[in-house]
C-alpha cells in the first residue's frame, strides 16, 4: 500500500534533487585541488582524504547529520568538511548545476544561511530573517519588552511574572522580519537559556536601568560570548525616575561589555516596554547588525533546525516547537530529532495557524513524532522514513558513546586536540570563595598566554560551583577551576554526568603551576639541528647507482638513513641521505667513532677524497613558558 501511494503522488522538484546520481570517481588534480562528485559515502570521502572516518563523522554529527560509514552525503557537505581539514576543493563543473530541474518551488519570504554548518557558495542562497535571543536577569523586563514588540501580553500569564519556557515570535519591521526567542530569566532554567544562545544570530541582553547589571545578567553575557554571537544591550525601564544610564554603562564595562558610548563595539538602545519608547530604534539596530552579519540560507534544501520546546498534548500527542534554520519543512516530510524519527503530520505557526510548509528563520509546531524530543535536539529532514530511522539509531548510539566515553573538555582531551592542531584555546570558568581572589588568579593566568595556546576565561565569579557553571562548561567545552570553594551536590552530579573537568585548589600558586604545566605540555616541542658525527673520506669505490665512500669516523657516529652534509674546504657543497652503510661485507645500522665503513650516497653527489661527511640529526626540546 505504501509503495502504491508513493508512486501515485507526483515527485516534488526538491525531492528529485535527492535521487542518486551516477557516481564519478573521487580524484585530486595535479595542482592539489580536490574534485568531488555530486554525492559520495562517508567511507569514500575518508579514503580519498586519507583520514580516519571519525574525522568525517564527528563534524557531521555536530551539524546534526548522524552519519555512518556507508551514509551518502552531498557535494556541499563534503566540500565543507574537506575545507575544514585543510584541503582545496575545486568548484563544481557547470554541467552539475544544469542538472537541477528547471521548475523550482517558490521560496519562502525569508531564507537562511546554515547555522549548523556553512552553506555552499553554489547553493541557492537567499537573505533570511535574523534569529534573536532575548536574555538577562529575572524581572528586568525581557518578556514585557517582547510583549511590546509583538503587541501581546505574555508576562501577565506567566507564573510569578517569570518566563517558564522558551517561546518564539515573529515581529515585522516594514517589509522585513525578525524571529525572537524569549528565554527564561530564572536560574533554574539556565539550560534552556544556553540552548537559546546556540541557535541565535544576535543576543539582546536586557538590563533594567533602575537595577543595573545583576548576576544573571553576567551569566547571560557569558552564554552569548560562548556562543560567539553579536550582542545588543537593551536598557529597559528608562521611564522610571530612578533610572541611571551611566551606572548601567559603567557596570557593563566592569562585566567586560564596552558599549559604543564608552568607545566599545556593543550597541546600546534605551527602551521602555511600558511606554514603547525606543522600540523602533531597537528593531532598526537589530536589522543593522543583521545586515552586517549577512545571514543567508538555501530554502530549496531539506530542512535542518533545532527543537526549542517539546511536550505531550492530550489531543495531538507529542508536539515540538522547532526553529527552521535552513531549508524548508513540509507536511509529510520524514524527520529525525535526536534519537527520535517520525513523519510530519501537521505544521502550525506559534500563534496556531495551520501551514503546509515552513521556510528558514521560522518557528513552527510539528506533530507526528512518536515520542517527545528533548529541547536542544537537532532535527533534520531525511530522504525517507527508513533513512530517518537509521539516523535516529545512529544518534542513540552516539549519545550512548558520549555517556560512556565523555567527550567534554578535560586536560587530556585539550592536549590531544591541540597536538592534532584542532584547538589552540583553553576555555576556563573560574570560581572563588571571595571576589578579591579572582583578579589575582586571572593575572596569573594571563602570564601563561602564548602565541599557540590561549586561555579564555569565559566567566569568573565568587561563590560555590553551581549547576549553572557546569552547564556553561558543558556547552562551551570548558574546564572549571575552583579556588578555596566547593561544588554543590547538584553540580557534582552534573559534572559526572556531563564529563566536565572540575579542579579545586587551596593555594593560588598550585593552580597557576598546574595550568602552566598543562599549557607547556600542549606546546609543540622546539626542534633543533644537532651534529651527530663526522667522517673523513679516504677512498672512493664504484657502486651500482650509488657512490661508495670509504670513510673513517672521526667524531660521534654515522647512522643509516640520517641526513649528511658534504663539506669541502670548510664549505657545504651538497646534502644527501646515507642510503647504505657497511662495515667490511656486512650491512650495519650504525658505525661508531674510530671505525672504518663504507657510506653509500646518491649518484648525483660528487665526493672527493679528503671531504668531510657531517651527519646531521634533529632533537626535540620541551618548551616552557
């Protein structure tokens, strides 16, 4: 029955793009440029690049593609991975572009740039609406500000006036759109806030003008900085008599956020959610930052996005609110979200309107999944339900492996990554019992900076190490350093679960010495040339394809395979490699000082009696800071 329905239904143009194409052999041009076919398997790409398949699978998983060795990937995805690994990839041939069907479905009003991984330059990219996350301290007016922007009243219905879940809303400014995410302001929901920062293009930090920078404001700044997104400060409650803008600017500067009025690069907009003052200026500033970011995506490709909310509805079963970050999601699509696969039964906008499709930079509620996914799960459209099931199983296996083997940042993992050239930054979250110690510790860490390895303190604060600290470390691949402080029971359990490296110290110099030793171990060793031996040429013997120099080792030793310099009259006239080494009739590996031997050099090397053959080696020296 299923096959009959599929064959009776006309094939959409975008589905036609997913049909298998004739494979072209992977090849590398003489210029060193990699030529990729329209599609290939992960195993074929790994074999061509001569890398471990895990080096291909890991970035795919981070991008939401839970691939196996035999999983097919398109040229754009393979090109991005190969470029990340240091290869030059050739542009696709014109004939490949002409294979796209002439009938292209109408693109949604806003199309997007891939957030999970960069779109290919050959894709049909369109400008999309920016995705903006609103963060800040509890009761500083985040949701009230959004209420004013979207002309709704959400805050009045929230328990205690505090947002209890992530929400999404679309706001129009002229003919342009902005997608807002509202994140919880209470510390208990920091996990959702961290996920919100991951899917966003721009972060708005709301600060009350009458209250200033508070602890959760600093946490929000840390999450936005860790997500590497531009920040806009919205100074709310400017209509209140006790509002003090200069105080807010000064406290932001102390928190590491230098606004434009103080010569920095962070825009600040004064607003009032109650009176509506400054709201248009805020929207214009968001669009200006979006223009600088030039956010684009391909609406014709299968959709990829992130789950921001999920629950079980009494009438519809499991439903999930998702942000479509690239591509177009349609009713009937086979989808996978984390370890769950299903088929989209219905699509609704966040205000309840039924739609048949949803393009980039949109929030939509989907039904049809057999289970409730987790907030923060990556969802993507698969070619069919079988592929969706395979992707879900692969995601489950990956999650199980992560639970067993960790994967978060530890000193050992950082050492491995830096030695392989994959990372040059050590991210640190610093906690101390008193604020006075933080400056001294940060000063000690600054002394450990080098051109190769940089220490980035994501957040420093006084107090116990809490679950929020572990969460930020988990989201940012950071390690947690605690000075004369302790972990809360919940933080200890979360650190074990998330495999976050937490190190506690009672003496500041022990902390500094430990970090110094770790950083020094991550530095590439210093390599220098050393003369291992010298041999004098006494007689020459003809050999097959080589010149045999009868020598006496005057100093050190001669080793087969080592580099050699030919010195005549005090000048180096040639360099070569000891291709063969013999004593009498025996091939030997090494000849020591005072012994005679025959040294075989290449046929292009001209050697005379009396020349000195200088044996050159290389030694590694452990570098220190």
